[in-house]
């Protein structure tokens, strides 16, 4: 199994755990924000120059969310 497959499995299980712990998707916002904050910490702890790359990723995420809202699907 590749590292990417392992990471997908971890994220899949995490999504299931969050959904089981809190059944209302509206409550998931705080967990998503928490995850993004931890990812930002990891990115900038490794290399402070990664802050700009992280912000670029957030911008791309905004685009994906807008597309999801308009089209009803994820790319």
C-alpha cells in the first residue's frame, strides 16, 4: 500500500469517527477549522517560508468549495 493510500485510509476513518461522534454536519465546522489550524502549524513549523504555500492552498480550497456549491459535486 502506498503512503497516499495509507493517508486516504486515515482520513476516511477520521471522517467516520467525526460523523459518529457528532451526527450533525453543521457541528463539523469546528473540527475542520481545528484540522486546518494544525496543518498550518505543521507547515510553518517545518519551514516558515511554507506560510505562503499554505495560504495558496487555502485559496485553492476556497475555489473548490465555490465549485462544489455551484455544481453540487467535488472535482
